[in-house]
C-alpha cells in the first residue's frame, strides 16, 4: 500500500464518486428515475446517493470495506449499462 494507506483508502479515494454525462437533462432524469426507484436499506455497510443535475447523473458511495464498495459499484455499473442499452435501443426520449 502507498504511504501506509490501506487497500480501502486507495479504492475509496478512486471510486467514491462517479459522474455520468448524458446527451440531455431528460435522459439524465430517466436514468436517475430508473436507478433509484426505492430508498435502499443499509446492507453490509455501503450507501449510495444519486443526484441528477442538468444532463449529469452523479453517484456517491460510502462503504466500510473495500470489498463492499467494489460490489456496490459493480452492481450499479451493471444496472447503468442496462439503462443505457435500453435508451439506445428505444432512441431519444420524446418530449412531454
């Protein structure tokens, strides 16, 4: 580990936040609504917060262990990939 830091310190510093840019605010809002339908119960020491601002979806994690953080980030990225594939398949959203 670098400078006496733990594996968790290194991973947490690199993966505690993620910003995903979308072509439009509408698409960011759709992704936000798809990825955060319910408040998640606290399981295993990881929490995730999602925010949509303009055309950017922001995600912030906190976790007690690197392993838990890795699983939470991996799961989120799998779900995000599904949302993006669905958006591509159905095309841009229709204005309301």
